[in-house]
C-alpha cells in the first residue's frame, strides 16, 4: 500500500512541478499535489490500520471513520480560515473560503489524521520499535507543515519542492525497508473504534454548531455534516459489533451441551481468584461408569444425564460458587474456601443420593470427587523467596489427581495431599503405557485350576467328621486372570492397574483382549486333546454392550471352540447398574450355549432377586466367606444355605480362595461342587499350567484330596 501511495504521490508531485513552469497557472499548480494527497489517504491510512492489527485485511468501517476524521478536521480548518478572513465591513456571515483554501484545508486534514493514526499505532501496538512508522510520521509532518504554512501565510513554505520530494522519498524508504517481526499486543477492538467514532461525532457536532452560529460558508458546514453522518454510521456498526462480541464471548464461556459454564469459564474464574489473592477451593468430580450408560442406553440418554446433573447441582450451589463442565462427564466447582466450599461439597452427596430418571428408569449415579484448595501467602515476602506461584492449571491438575485417587480406592471424596499425590505425571504416563500394553501383547493371561471336590456328605459321625469316601479331584476348568508384563516394572497384578484402567475407560478393551487370548488358548488345548472349560471375567461396561453376544459367537467360530466350554463371569454390582439391559445380554449369551456365572456372590445386593431372574449356570462364593468358614458360624451358615439353594435351582457352586485342606474338606462336606485357590495352584501362564496338569494327572490318587497341596505352585 505504501508503494502504491508513493507512485500516486510521485505522479501528483511531478504534475505540480510541470504546471508551475507555465505562466498563469500558479493557482492550478497546487491542484495535482492536493488531489494526490487525497487519493493516497485511503492507501496510507489502511496501511497503518493493517500495520497495527493482527488481521491481514483492513476493516472498511475503520476507513469510514478515517474519512470522517478528515472531513471534520477539514471543516474545523475551514472555520479557522473564515474566522481569520479580513473584515470587509459586511460581517462574518458573508465571509467566504475559496476553493483553493478548501482544497488545501482537506490536504492539511489528511496530514493531521495520518500523523495522529501513525502515532496512535506506535503507542498501542509496539510499532515504535519499527523505523518505518517514524519515516511515515516524519514524511506527513514535513508535508503537513508546508501545507498549513502555505494555507495560513498565503504562500507556500520556502523549499516546497524539496519538501515534496523528501516526502516521497521517505514513503519510498518506508515501502522498501524490511518489516520488523513482532506480534502486536492487541488486535482490532470495537470498543476502541467506538471511542474514536464518538470523538469524531462530537467534534463534528461542535464544528456544525459553530458553523450555524457564526455563519461560516456552506461548504465548511457540509464537511461537518458529512463527518457526523460518516462517524454516526461507524458508531452504529460498532454498536452492532459490540453486541455480537458480547454474544460471542458469552458463547465462548458456555458449554454447548449443558448450557452452563465450560472449561474456559472455570479456568478464567480460577485465574481471576488467584490473581486477586483470594482463597479458593476447586472440586473436580466425574460420574462413575458413565461409559456404561452411554453404551447401554445410548449417547442421547448420556447427554440427558449430563444436563440433569448440571441443572440439579447448579440449582443448589451457593451464589459464590461456579459449576462448569470440563469435558465428557467431568465437572468442576470453583468456590471460596470456608463455609461455601464445605457447602458445595456436602451438596454433591445430597444431590446424587436421589436417582435420575433416564429412559423411563430410575438410575442411581455414583461419583468420585477430588478437592484441592489454595490460600495466598500471608506475607508478600513469600513470593520474593522464589517459591512457585499458583496458577489455574496447577490447581486443576491437583484436583484431577485427587479425583482419580478417589476412583481407584472407591471413595467419594479425596483431598489433594502433596505427600501422596506428588507424581501426577507418573500416573498419566502409566495410563499411556497401559493403552499401549493392550495392543502390544504386554497383557498376559494366567490360568488358575478349578477342581471337583468329589466328596459324599451323606455319612458323618455325631461329631460331624466326614467318614465318606473321597472321589477323584478331577479338573473342572480354569479361570483366566490378567497380568501386565510391564517392561520396566515387571509382572503387575490386577490390583496394580485395573483400577487405573477402570477410571480411564480401558476396562472394555482389556476384557476383550483377555477373552480373545483365553479362547485362543482353549483352541490350542483342544488341538492336543484337552477340552478345558475356561472362565473369563466381564467388566460392567462390556456387560451392557448389546453386540457382545455376536462378538463372542464370532470369536468362538474363529477358533472352533464350543460355546459350552466358555464361562463368562459377571458381578451382582454390574447387573444392578442397568438390570434390564444386563439381563437381555445375559439371556442372549445363554441362547448361544455360553455359561454365565455370578462372581463374588453374596457381596452385592439383591442376590436372591438376581438368582430368580437370571438364567445363570454357576455361583462363585466370595473368598471372604471361604476364609472364615471354619472360624465363623455365621459364615458357615451362609455358605451351607447358599450351596443348598443353588443346588435346588440346579446351579453349580464354585468356592474361591481355598488355601488349606480343612477348608476343602468342609466345603466337600457341604457338597460344594468345585473349588479353586492356592491349595491347588496359583494362577499360572499357559505353559506352566500344562506342566502342572501333567504332574497332577500322574500323581492323582483315588480317595485322597491331599495331592493338591503336593502340586501347588
């Protein structure tokens, strides 16, 4: 743009010099230079506007404001010329301004507006670091001084030709210089443009009123009227932009799904409170097993749940607290510490104690909450000692870490403690490593044998000692249990990584990987003549997947394994989350011939109801009952009655956690069908399981159950 301005102004200057060579053209010689100045104004002004903004384009409305500024300055100079006219005895009302004077007034107005715009840009956008802005300012100051002198002194400044050529050279240098690379501090702001338009309107109105009162020439008044109209239009456009900007800013701080505050709004509130040194509490919470709601009832129902949560919690929050959605099913509450903060935490448990009505069902939703708080240092000296200052991102990271701790340990609320939670990055790294482990073969399946008890319980002495003959303890099956062969930490047990997988939505992928490995191993066993029943645990989310039966069927077909050889273990807790959907999936599995087992029976809720409704094949007694069988009469009574009830319902009973022979004998006395535990063997890799089984088959002696201890590993 400066290059174009240089070209136009150079031509106008050349025309001025040529006209000055002809006699009788002294009045016309100024015309080309003045017109050239007016023509180059939009180019120069737009260049300065673009120069000081982030955007690559030029705001046409801002050019309108610039033109209005030129008109109002022209009118003001015209008034000064009229007031400065010699008294002809007829009064100011008859004073006139010649066309030459008016043209030079417009030219001078251009100098003034461009210089003002350039100096303003230099002050607000760090353009003072760029030499080019000072070249532009100097060029227009030089030309403007010459024009104003010629206007009011009735003659041009001595050396006018030199000034014109210096002006052109300075603009040419501006266009040729390499730009200074820096980012302006602020972009175009309608508020500032509105202030500029208001100033122009006010000045134009003042000039117009003065013109009407003093009777300056109509051309001067017309310039003032045009300036007022132009800036008024710009003012209206700015008002519209401000309304749109306010709406955009509100939208930027609003969550599209819930209509409440979003992550940006929460971080802004946190940053504001920290910057103002106000004690702040941040509570981050998410909905446990939300993925199961999405998978089981559909994403639209999941969205409805998020909206309900936002509305219910928001309606009960103190005015000083701000609730917002961070993303997914994760929310946060920013509140002052003290009574309001405690109230914000207590209402969470109250809010989620009530069920949510989803898809015609009452669904109870649990949550995990992580809390952190910050108070400003008591003395300003603390910050001068080099201690780390708090920021919103750190607070959010602390609360997130505490929340995942709550989820792993099945707690409602966990407060952030630096001693316990000082390694959030390590936790996140662990999650990433677990994601990779699922697809890189680091997850290993171990197998724990399940044996028939083989006891007859119809012959006992009065003291209760079993006298019946012991049957052979044949292998009944094996349970597939996952391990993680971590490349750095070694073999990790399920308790070391499954809670992390559950809190980060990885349980479904792990379940499918274990299921695939287990069926593949069954196929290998069948190829060598061993038909071993294998039990695989299903995660709660997998149980809600309506496509699970087809997936399992395809897997069995791929490896040529009969459905009756596979047992899928589910927990009572998983069944209760979405009973209707869970039952439909279980029934579809049973239709295929797959056996279904209720794992950890007796530790959940509504056990008898589930037994009545579900077409299951097996019950697994939790190890907590097995461990206390010989020392707690109540546990013994529960086990005895559960076994009897299961047999009346034609269900198989498997007791977990059998670690000694007296417990095994007691379970056999109670007619428990199968047992598994360390007494028989620890969970083993497939190759070690084969070795164990070969040794077991060699030493198995009819009439004795003691061989299990001899083979335990």
